[in-house]
C-alpha cells in the first residue's frame, strides 16, 4: 500500500488528465456491453429489456443459415481488405515524401493542404461524390470517360463495379494526410547524424528513405497495422450507407448496414445484436492473430 500511495502521489496529475477519457470509455464502451445479452434472448417489448426468454445461439444460427451471411461477410472483407491494402501504405508514403521537403514553408503548406480533407464531414463528402461523379454532369466522371479510363455507358455512382474503387480511393484521399501525422512525428525523432552519415557516404534521397526513414517507421507501422486489423470488419457504416443504392446493393451491403436493416428498420433487435456481436468476435480474433504474428516476426506488439 505504501508503494501504491507513493506512486499516485507522484503521478496523480497524469491520472487526472486520463480521467475524462476513462469516464468516456466506461460510459460509451463498457456500459453498452450489458446489451450483448439481447443476442441470446427473445426480445419482447412487453417483457422489457430483461424479461425475454433465453434462446441461446438461435439468432447466430439464423444468420449463418440465411442467404445474406456469405454476401455480407464477403463484401465486408473485400471492402476492408482493399481499404487496408490501398489505404494503409498511402500515409506512410506521404510522410516519407513530406519528410524529404527541406523548405520549411513549403513543407507546412503541403501538410496543411493534405490535412484539410479530413475535416470534411462524411455527409458533405458523399454529396461531393454525387456531384463530381454524376452521370452526364459530373466533372470528374466526364474527365475519366474522356480519357477512356471508364466506359462512356457506365454510371460510376450507380454501378456495382465502380463502387469499391470509388469508396476506397475517396476514403484514402480524405484520411491520408491526417493519418500521416503519426508517421511524420516518428520521423522527426530520427537522429540527424544518420542523415549526415548518408550524405557522407553519397546516398541519394531514395536511398536515405529506404535505409534510414523506413526502418525507423517499422515499430509504428506494426502497431497501427495491428490496430487496423482489430477493426477489419468495422467498415464505416455512415459513408457506405450514404453511398448505397439499389444498383450497387450487391457489393455495398456489408455487416454494419445489414445490422441496421434487420435491427433498426425491421425491429429484429435480438437478431441484429447477434450479427453485431459476431462482427465484434471476428475483429477480436483478427486482432489477437495479428498481434501474435507481429511478435513472432518483428518482436513488437500491443501486449
């Protein structure tokens, strides 16, 4: 007890700063976990939240045996994995490029420009997509068709074949600059003597990035990759929901939108909770496996 008192007497300021975040997590993350029991109960408005009959794994089996299980699981994995493959390296590359800019004013200007898209709300972003890629009047849509990158007959917004690249690339454009901040911060801690040694050895900027900058980013890259894998199935509901229409539903119907359809619109609260819980369990498994692989290969991990 004496050691604990001594520890808190020295670090109480840090715990006070941490307290608001702990309260937020407890209220919005831990307390709602009490509702997970709905996945194993037959919810009834008459009996209330706690009065439903226990049905075990009934709704999990119902989801696994439904026609929507494989389509929603496949669409979620395809969109999430594509987003990681395309979106995860983008801020790393951007941070490496920005780190090579020697003029401080130009560097700050570039950083500001690439940060701005992150502060555009999802509703505004999807509205911009609908305007710029509209069939017939969209500036970017007409530009892509003029370059024969897209068939003139294709409706980019309403086509299932263009939904995935449109969703992923606009997401990369919006978040790439903001996500590069942590990598730029990691590069700022690199010893400047290493750069001087590279110059003495005659290394160019490309060789400097490969042999100095990239190895310095490896621990940060692995930590963020593990965190991304922990939410691999948490494909953003709001953006997909706003971009979703009857023509691209075959590729845009993911687990999160399906939970909304069955849990909120159809009032199947127990079934929707079971599907959402399944999504969370898969994310947890991916997190544990990725962390274990990271420890085995690089020696660094979250726990």
